């Protein structure tokens, strides 16, 4: 009879142990899938925030160069373009600040740095263009064009880096 009780106790302990292990495995599985889902949500949010910054940047650049074209065609005065230029510089600085507010997944940190560098270089180019409009200094226009090219190259490198990071995270 004692043997039977020991055997029941031993079986009960084994059952408890199996149950505890099962609960731990289920808990770990739930945590893993929850973490993966949260990472996916963070990635999705990052992508949307990044797209919003790029869209805002594109819109601002289109507006600015549209005004520059209007000035070149004498549709707006030098004072008007210079006044708008001050607003443009402030908007560009605000866009640059937004990069710091991103919750960047590690895989995308390099591409975000390049996007930010591209935007900073774009702003520097615009400032030289503004100086050219103010002072009619041809060297300022040349420097603006050089920086615009550099900005474009940084952006192309950023896009390439971004796509590579996406491929590494989202496996086909």
C-alpha cells in the first residue's frame, strides 16, 4: 500500500512537473509571438513616419523651387522670394528635427542617417541659392548646384540602404 501511495505521489509530481513545463512553454511562445507582432507594428509605424517626413520634404522642395522659378520669370519680386526663403529655411530645419524623433529599428539606422544628411545638404544648397538670389554672386549658385548634386547622391544611397534593410527584415 505504501508503494502504491509513493507511486501515486511520484506520478502526481511528474504530472505537476509536466504541467509547469507546459505552462512555461506556452508563456514563452506567447511572449515570442507578442514581441514579434510588436516589432512588426513598430516597423510599420517607423515606415509611415519616414514616409511622412519624405513627403513633407518633397512638398516643401517643390514649393520652394516653384517660387524660385516664379522669381526667375519675374512673377514675384526679389523681396517676396527672399521673404518666402526665410520661411522655407525654417520649415527645412523643422523637417530635419523630425529625423531625431523617429524610433529607428537598428537595421535602418544607416539609411536614416543618409536621409538626414541628404536633407541637411539640401538645406545648405538652398541657403547658397538664397545667397545667390540676394547678392547675385555666381559662386553661390555654383556651390548650390554642387550641394544639390551631393544631396541627390546621399538620397540615392539612403534609398538603396533602406531597400537593403527591408530585404534583410522581410525575407521573400
